[in-house]
C-alpha cells in the first residue's frame, strides 16, 4: 500500500494569525492618513506612511537575501546592486514621465541637458512605457544574476570567496554609475520625479497606492518564498546548504538549483528597489555601496536567518533604530550598527525569531513538567 507524503502547510495557525493582523494594521496606515485630518488622534502622518513604505521595501530585500543565505547557504554581500538596478530601471521611466516640466523644459532629463547630451542613449529605448520599464525591473537584475551566478557556481566558487566577489561586483557597478558619461545621472542619480502613470507622484492618494502595492507584493513574496522552501525544491536547496558534496553523490547537480534561487532572489530584490524609488523620490549610486549590502545581511541576522519572517522583522527593527539613532545621535549610528551585529552574533545566533521560539520551547517544557507532577 503506497503512502502519500503530505506537504507541510505554509504557516501554522499562530503564524498566519500574526501575519494577517500585521498586514491589516499596516494597510490601515495610509487609510488613516487619507481619512482623518491632521488634528485627529487617528491621523497617521505622511512622513510615517513614507517611512513604513520604505521599510517594507527593505524587508522585501532582506527576504530575498534570506532565500539564498538562510536556505541555500549562499552569503551574498552584493544584493545592493540588484536592489539599485531595479530602482534605476523604474527611475528611467519616472524621469521620462517628467516631460518638459524640468528646469530646462526639455524632452531630455535635466542632467542630460546639463551635460550637453543631444539624444537618449540606446539603452533608454522604450523606457517611456511603464510596462516595458517594469519588464526591465525584472530582466536587468535577473539577467545579471544569471550570468554572474552561472560562471561563479560552475567554477565551484563558494563560501567567503563567493561573498568577496559579490562585494566586488556591487562596488564595480557603483563606480560605473558614479560616472557622468554612463547616462544615469552620475553622482546625483535620478530625482525630482513628477508623475507615475499620469498621476502626481507626491499626491497623498498616489503615495497610498504605492504603499499598498508594496505591502501586497511583500506579502506575495513571503508566500512565494515559503511555498518554495516547504516544497521538494526547498529540501534540495537545504541539502545544498548542509552538504553539497553529499547531494552531488546521490545524483543532483547543485548548479541549476543554486542558479534558480540566486536569480529569483535578485529579481525579488530588483522589485523591492523599483518600489523604493517612487516612495523615497531618489535613486543614486550610493544604493550600490557595499555597506548597503552588508546592512541587508545584518537585517537577516538580527531577525533570524532561515525563517523568512525573521528578516522582515529584522529589517523593520534595524531601520527603525536607524531612523531614531540618526536623528538623536547622527555620528554614532555606524558604531551602534556594528555593536548590534556583534551582540546578535554572540548572544542571539538565531536572531529575534529564534529567541521567541526558544522562550516558547522553554514554556512548553515547563508546562509539560508541571503537568507530569500533577499527574504523579
């Protein structure tokens, strides 16, 4: 008699309850901003909505990183380049949507007029169409990740060596985009956006829609990643993480599994960058700095890598602290960030979510012990 292997549920009931409650609370923030006046106790400021929207973009990037680091054992120190490339792809559309409303009242963006450009370079072709730009948001980070990953994984580069070359990659792209002759705005990047799909980008209603789209895609990315890691594919990915040589011995070729999850992670990160740009209002090469990629690793570590939900918690926690710290003690944030990472590494190796699970297990053991004593 054949036995059927049951696929585990995506989340248990408490996890689903927490996710749904958090999603509803987050969705209510822009609604309270639009419906209640500034003097009302239920009013949520536009600054708070924009800040939480930015945090959700960071959370999506942390989720993408956890998919390759937490479940496949591939530590990337270059995910900032995928985030920024997605942002630049969307930014090209937003710059063209400005039209003649720029300072120089030209069909070209102001930075091109200032640098005496006469026409758009070839790689700006069709970027005045929203859906083509959205296609670039997916294709550009995905293609870069596929090509880079293919040669790296085929050459069996892994561990610290892989981390170093990913950091070198993002640093090289940062230097490239800092140049004025690349057609991406140089040091200043893209900014001063006016419209998106014909709607004023600074209007509260537009900001609310962008926020809700970000929330929906973050939820969708979480479900998609969870479906992957709980499937047979997910078990193979964890086999790559735990013992790649043993996986090869039983007949699997890790190359294509690693390449798939690496490319998917880059695409999710690019989408996060594309959502980040219209809400923050700027994209420049500093988003590709190695420090930004290292921060993503810290978000995942603080929340709890290998959990998917943990990196989302970590992104909100660390960036919330950063917002407070940079306002109260602007010169001390980098020291505080380093201290957080050291403390988490030493005392919370499983992150915030791991600590919560540890307390739950301890309470369960205590409850079981007291029940045994009562029974005796």
